C-alpha cells in the first residue's frame, strides 16, 4: 500500500531538519537529500511499529501557507 506524506525541511545550524507533517516525525541530515532519506526511513520504522496509526484516524492533507509579518 502506498501513502503520500508531506515533509518540511529547514536548515538549523549545520544540519537540515526534516519533519513529516502528517505524523509529527522528525529526522535530520547534513544535506537536504540525506535529511529526506533519513526522514523516510524514520517514517517506515514508525509505520512498522505502529501500523494501525494510519488507519485509526484519517487525516486531511496539511495546508501549508506562507505569510509576511513586519516586526519592529
């Protein structure tokens, strides 16, 4: 069974931190590619341990938006 997840990757210091929005799982890597790969592995491990989590409560796809704010 195939599932689609959304990841957000931010640079924090020397590391890239990747977060799966649907599951709240976080991983990191020294590059964007490695952060994404590590996150995918973390999600796979999570789903092996918690297979019913995907089916217990269907989740709407996250709404991702940007906004601008002026701060003094």
